[in-house]
């Protein structure tokens, strides 16, 4: 309803989301952006989802999400049948570490 319209009308992708999308494209990762309101789990709109729609990657901005516990977001999605990895925007500077975290996430969540 109204909430979904608000999310759909949000600003374009954030800089960290654009940076992560670039990592996805350059490394042929199986995720695509849905943070524009294309996909919801209850009232939560994740940032990226795998093509099998069972794995979610959230990008937490260091300022916007300051003080948030990422485990709460992970647990929320887990409770709805999704595996979730949260990456902080500051982590995107080290692509090797990001790819390693994604590989571990993928290995731990094989179908």
C-alpha cells in the first residue's frame, strides 16, 4: 500500500549499493538489486537477492545504520525462510574480503 509506494519512490541507489552492484557485475555473482521496492518480505525491502530468491545481501551504510545490530535483520529474514548476509559500506573497499565473505555465505547456505 502506501508504505510500498514510499519505498518505490525513494532516492536512486546509494553509493554503497552502486559499489556493490559493480562488484556483482565484475565477479559474475548471482544477485540483483531489489532495494527499489521490487521485493518485500513483510514490510522489509532487502537490497539484493539471489536469483533463486532464498539468499539476501543487505548493505548497511556506516552512517545510516550506525548503532543497528545486523543480527536482528539476519534473524528477521531467517524467520521467513531467507538467508541473509549483511555487509557494511566500509567493507566494500576491500573487494577480496567481500568476495571471501560472500563465498563463505554461499557455502554455508547451499540448496
